C-alpha cells in the first residue's frame, strides 16, 4: 500500500538513488540478516494484482559500501 518505490520508479526526473535503504532477508539460511546502504534502482516492473496487492520486481545495485547486520 506504500507507493514510495513505485513513485520513484515512475518519475523520469528522479536520480533513482535510495539512501539508507535496508534489505531484510526472510529465508531459512539467514532469517535475521539485513543489508543496509545506498542503492540505485536499476529496474522496476509491475505484475498482476494478487489479493488486493500489486506484485512487482525490482533490481538494485549498491552505491558505495554497505553493511550486514
């Protein structure tokens, strides 16, 4: 329901740089790991609606050093 990422992806004048962004892993191998840093949004694609939510995929690349906690 938060449209921040979508708004950034759709804005042709935006730099696509996301600062202090965190990616949280939810898999069995690293259920509490988080990568934090600055990242560029490389691509964004919306899929079909599913249970009142829009599916999407996005690709990011780091911009400088990042940390794992």
